[in-house]
C-alpha cells in the first residue's frame, strides 16, 4: 500500500529495482512452501552444449544477398539512415513499422524499426525483443549491422523458413542509433579515442542509467530518458546492445557492490583508478547460467569471437569470447544492468569490432562475421518458460510479480497477464504474487527442445476478503488507477506509431 501511494503521487511507474520489491514482497509470502525437487538438472547443464531447436527440422538461416540498390556497405549519416528506414517501411508495410522513441539533444529522431509479421500490434503470448546500436556515437559498426539486419529480414521472409519462423513468432524492435549526435562528430577510420562517444552535452549514455549498486548522480539525458520510457512500456524479453573497441560478448552485472566501498576508502582519483583496476572481479547475477549461455550463443555463431583472441597485445583475451561485465571492468549507470534489474529483460553487450570506427570497405566482412549471431541470439527469446497469470474468472492479472525461486531478480506480467523467462533445461519453481491475491508457487520443468507453457491462476486473498471496508475500498482503487495509467501509456505508444509511419 505504501508502494502504491508513493508511485501514484509520483505520477509514473515506480522506479524501484525489482529485487527491492521482492524483498518487501517476501515478507508477505507465506512461510510454508510445498516440498519440491529443485537443483536437479534435466539434460546437459553445460551452457556450451545447449542448442535451441525452435522447430523440428528448421533449416539454418540462409546467407544474405546484399542489394546495393537498396542498402550498400557504406556508413549512412542520419538523413540517409532515415531515408532507408522510411523507404523500407513503405516497401514492406506488412513486415515493418517505423516509430520514434524521442529525439536527441540536437533534434535527431531516435528511430525504431519493428520487424515482424505483426509489426503494429504485440502478438499476445509472443515475445518482443530488441537491439540497440551506436549508444557510443563513435562505435557505428553495430548501427550499420542493424540496417543490414532489417534489410536481411524483409528480403528473406518469403524465402527463408528460419526467418519466417522468427518473424512470425517474435516482434523485433531495432534502434540502429541511440546516439545520432555523437555519430555526427565521429570520424571514420578512428579506432580509439573518445571523440563522438558522448552525446551532444558530453554525457556517456552507457553511464547514464539508474544503477542497482550505486547512486548515479549523472543528470538524465534525453536519449537515456527516451530508452527508459520505451522499455517501461514494452516488456522486452531479450536485448543486445552493440558496441565497438573489443571483440567479446559481455553480460551483467557491469557494476559490483564493491565499487561503493572503493569510493569510500580512496580519495585520490589516481589511487582510485588503481584500486578499481585491481578490484575487477566477477559480479554475477542469479541468472548467470542464462547470461553465459546467451553470450555463448552470440560468440559461437560469430566467425571469430569465440576464439577469444585479444584485439591487441595490451588488451585482454576473453575465454570463449565472453566475459562478465564487472570482471572486465566495473562501471556505474550501464544500460544492461538497468534492463535486467528493473524490467527483467536479459540484455547483453556485444563488442563486435576491435576498431571502433573501421573503414567502410570492412563493413561487408563485419556483416558476414555477425549475421548468424544476430539472428540466432534473438531466437533465444523462445527458450525457457512462458505463460499467463489469470484470476479465477480467467481475466489476465497485470503487473503480477514473478520470481523464479533461487533467482532473486524478479519481473512482472504485462497487461495481458503474460510473462516470459529464459531458462536452461532443469526443474524450477516459480513464485507469483499480485495484490489482492494469495501468492502461489508452481513447479515446472524446462526441456531443451521447446519452451514450457505455464498458466497460473491466482485465488483472491482470504485476508483481503475478510478485511475491513476501508482496506477493501483501498484495494479496489488500485486496479482502476493502474489500468487508467496503462491505457494512457498504450495510447502514447500508439500515437507515436501513427505519427512516425508517414
Ligand atoms: C499485405 O497483406 C495483405 C493481407 O494479407 C495483402 O493483401 C497485401 O498484398 C500485402 N501487401 C504486401 C505489400 O505484401
Ligand atoms: C494458457 O492460456 C492461453 C491464453 O488464454 C491459452 O491460449 C493457452 O492455451 C493456455 N495454455 C495452457 C498450457 O493451458
Ligand atoms: Zn561502447
């Protein structure tokens, strides 16, 4: 109730990290839980060995036939990028929708292209996923790869069974550039350095998100706010953020509880830097097996990444081409930790070029190296458990809190009562909690070949039914406010879609 009042007063969704919510909810959960067998695994538990079979006998995605008439292997400035996206959405109205999530400081649109057989509408029960490119303006290989990925999807849908399966079952949102202003002042051929890395006010956007471990005092930037708003409205299941300057797939956490301590014990910044270098230690999430697996899917489908060869003699070599973010170097305010902790979206950071801004003639090679990874990674959204939370009348329960037992980073249902969680084969228990309902625990099994479908029905809480009139009216007020708020949010998303598809 305290939670509800404070978030209504603030007038927006509560920005409480989900683990904190769970700490509070844990106090409300019954102490007695049915016995279960968890900890056991089904099938291979080594993430290296787990291969997703989205559909029996589905052939591997085919190579892309680049079409210079529509999209060449060159860098596209903001006007060219906008023209390509508009032309593609006009040419493929049944497979794409173009919308803007906001503008950069200098007024450039942050375009998102949805690619799906249902581009305008969420497919109930099917996951939404995303890629974000160019958060660092001087790392534009990902930006170009995402344009080619769009072109690949729309041109392959009718001829490639794998692409058709993916687009029929997934809504893929692609933000090719999160930092168009930084890109505008970056220089092709510049492999290192910071020019163009930041937004137009000099902020590093991948240090600009709220942080789970540490207070982030950096002023929120419009590009970051646009992304925060975006991911608060769409429940993304899986996400990749594309960078350059290394060749590795890096997974949460990027920050560590120790960084707060370090800040407290050292005053001189030179000393701090030294401490931080030596303090680089893994900071693992409760979903570490899943994050390692997702990173390996990218690295192993990439032409070179999983070899783990160092970019330069002075830079680290990463075993199997993956690393925990904090083990590489800890940072505060990163986007991947925010996605995971606040929304339960499994985001990883993909460093796809040793040179930050390589010459354009190398782009074709980068595409060949990354094509399969970019596609196979998204298909991982179809691994694990998915389902709905209903009330006894079969109505969906929105914003029910869900946690996989033993994995203390929770997530919430959508307005259709849907949830998804990527999990490797094994036995699990899910805990479901919604205000006004009795909490429930349900056991389930994940097998390798297909996702587990799990619908959970919650019964109204006996305590609430027996409670006083005051409590009852307060608990009645809540769903109304929540659904009004959601309707507003939904309308805003739709307005943007309509506005930007001119
Ligand atoms: C889009 O789908 C509709 C309905 O299935 C179809 O009639 C139309 O030809 C399609 N348009 C294109 C450009 O493929
Ligand atoms: C779960 O609920 C959805 C939505 O009502 C339904 O389509 C699906 O068949 C149900 N699945 C199971 C396994 O009951
Ligand atoms: Zn970067």
